[in-house]
C-alpha cells in the first residue's frame, strides 16, 4: 500500500530532492539539476516565489521506500491575476500508477482543504519555469529550464481524471536546415519600411537593460493564457542565474522611434553542462562549468515578443532572422524555440515559415473538484 506524507524534516526534504536521481539513474536523457540550486528552490528564505505562494511537499512511500513525490502549490499571484480558484501540482515524479494516483489524491485533498475548486499542472512551480508533461520526443534531451518526464506520466494524469487545459509547443531550428527564404525577404522589407533599430544587449549597462527586458516581458505577455508577472525579486534572481551563461550578442532589443518595442533572448543550453556535472559542482563539476563555452552548442530561444502596438509588422521575423545569423556565426548547431501556446497561431505559423520544425509538445492538465 502506498502512503503519502508531508515533508516535515531536513531528511524528508533531502529524499524529496534526491528522488529523481534514483528514478532516472538509467535514463540517458534526464538532466540532473544542481543539488545546491534545488535546496535553494525549496527554501522559503531564499526563493522569492514564496513571497506570494505556499508550497507543500509530499513524499509517497511503500514498504519503507520512496516511490514518488509531488508539490501542492497555492499561488496567490496566479489566482488574483486570472480570477481562478485553483492550486497547481508540480515537481511530480512517480514510480508507477499506484504511486501517481496516491499523489494526485493528496494534492486534491490539499486543494479541498483550502477551498479550491480545481487542480492544474504540472507547474514547477509556475509557468514561468518548467511546466507541462512532455508528450513526445522522448529520445531527446530537454533544453534549459524545460521539463522532462517518462511517457507514462500523461497516462497517469488522465487515468486520475485530469484533462487537457493547454498544449505548449517547442520548435526546433537546425543548422543544416536553412532559414526559410521568406523570412529573409520579410526582414529586408521590415527594415526598409519601418527603419527599426535592432541591437544586442549592452553588458556594461546590465541594470538598465534588465529593466527594459522586464518591461517588455511584462507588457508583451500580460494577456497570455496563464501568464503571471515575475516580481522584481524573482526577476532579479533569474537574471543573476542567467548572467553566468547568457551571451549579450544573443539578446536583441528592437527599438522603434527611440522606444523599446520588442525583444528576443536566446539562452545557451546549460543543460549540456549540467548533464556532465551530475548535480554537483565538486569535485569535478566545476571543471565542466568552467569549460561551458566549449561544451554548449545548443540554444533555447526562451523569449520572443513585441509590445501589442508593434505586432503584425513582421518584426518577429526580423528578430528571428538576426538571431539565426548570429547563432550560426558563433557555431551553434540547434536552437529550440519554447514554449509557444498551441493557439498562438501567428507565432506558430511564423516559426514554421522560418524553417523551424514542431518536434515536441508539453501538456498542462486540469481537474475540476
């Protein structure tokens, strides 16, 4: 029989964090997170997400062994922003269907205790970070800040009564697949017609550039399904982490008439480094980190957006065209554009026209209580 108990002690938290290392020990595509970062993630004193949300962690056990884990995430910012009355499940792992059913049932009980009327997920801990169950392409490694799971997890969710809430698409650009000719012609027309300024981020003005990025991110995505703004503390924390790996030449701002209009941001795929580190900086992980520039040959286009008043002018194509040329010049061989909402037709059509291939889908599930 499987029992699910809350994480109450340091030893419980250690088991919660380390369980995926045991579960995926023979999986060639799982990328282990840094243990030091995972401990920080679940520390309310160090993770600013806890300033507007509560996370309760649970472990599933059977015959004295851990067979799963899950988090119940009650996010005030999400419910306030979208007028919802739900909690999220996240950080889900299960050894089998029995463990999965017990974990889902415990999250649902937590939701009822709080008076919530639905459970949605997975979100780890929000849609601003890894979200969704992967549905396909299980023979590929996940890109930075994207989730990974076995093929069984979507089946477990559906068997427990969860239904699709939204699909998230991941598109892949490859160096040996030339950029669509239409994109080049459109980019040239956009330059001629609107005279936009496309410039890389200025590393010497980090704080100012960060403020511009947050302004664009908040405004460009504010009406997206499920979008919740980062708090200043969350955004600063994210920027501090990414500053170690982001190449300013692959962070492009578009300006119109001297004002910021849009942004495209590519992140070198640090997962290629983390996979070698096996969760630890010491004794040898630090060597891989120091060699990260030579190891990483993949990118993730994590942000591509325009302010509402500058859409439908072809500026997205201009950003993609410029980033593609810069990435090829720097020797990158692949770039994943993720994630894109399934019903963002303009972006999905544009990426397809640019020569990208839809190769992976993630699904957000929901269950009414």
